[in-house]
C-alpha cells in the first residue's frame, strides 16, 4: 500500500471516528446524545 493511500485511509477512519463521537456526545438533535451528556463547545 502506498504511503499516500495509507494516510488517506487513516484520515478517513479518524474523521469517521470524530463524526461518530460527536453524534454520541451531542446527539442528532444537538441537545444531548446517546450518552445523555449535553456538550456545549467553548466559544
């Protein structure tokens, strides 16, 4: 596997993990997710 392809795959997996984690934390509606925690980003 070429290094460039390996980096692309790693980035896709990392991005997917972040997306899943953000859904678990904030939930689809944006108030609280499956964990029951309301996460408010620092502004």
